[in-house]
C-alpha cells in the first residue's frame, strides 16, 4: 500500500488529483505506446517549433522530414542551453500498481534524463495497448546557480520493471 495523501481540486478544466508521497520510487503500469508522448519544443519570439525528437511530427506540414537536431543527447542539450535548440516535452500516462482504482495520472516534464529513459522504455511498450510495468522515480535534486543560489527541484526517471 502506498503511503500517500490525495489532494483533489476542481479547476475549470476538470478534476485534478495530486499525489503526495514520501517515497521516491514506486511501481507503475504503462498501457502501451500511447502512454508516452515524446517530443522536443523550442519557444521563441517567432512562435513555437516542435519536433518529434528525431523527425517532424506527422501533424506538421513537413511530416516525416528529419528535424535537424543533432544525433546525440549531449549535443541536443548543449544547443538547448545555448538557446539554439529545443527542450524535451514529455508526457507519461500511468496507473499506480499499488492503487489502480485511482485511475490514470499524467507526468509532464522537460527533463533530459527522463527523455533518455523514455527512449529506452518506448520500444518495450510494443505496438498494442498491452500493459507493461515500470518503476517511476522522483529524486530530489539540489543545484547551486552561478550566483550562488541553491535551487531544489525534482528529477523524474523511469525504468522497466525487472520481472
């Protein structure tokens, strides 16, 4: 059983459930490839540029054309930090193995580490909606900026379960 508190609110867009747990790792269920949405987004003065991390998304006018992003994650991250490349845009839809009655949850993130993890997990999800178990971790991360200010955040990661 998960040790969690459930905060329910009703903003204008619908009911929102927020999980507050004291654990950093818990098992989840991914229901096929539709559980992961992986893309790259660059926002700027001229609007928003979207790519599918390797190719322009099918909905775009140039669908299927290579996006021009470098092949390695390190190069992509360096361009993004320099303001000349897109950032990850990741959505993970999951259910909690220990509390499936709570329904689906969405994790939205721009984490580079999660993008790399998701590209490893995605092929294992197959082409059908068959459930796959994985482990979601949310680690606390403390970073000191160049100005000496400590910033504390969360770093999500996902791995397939060892079953």
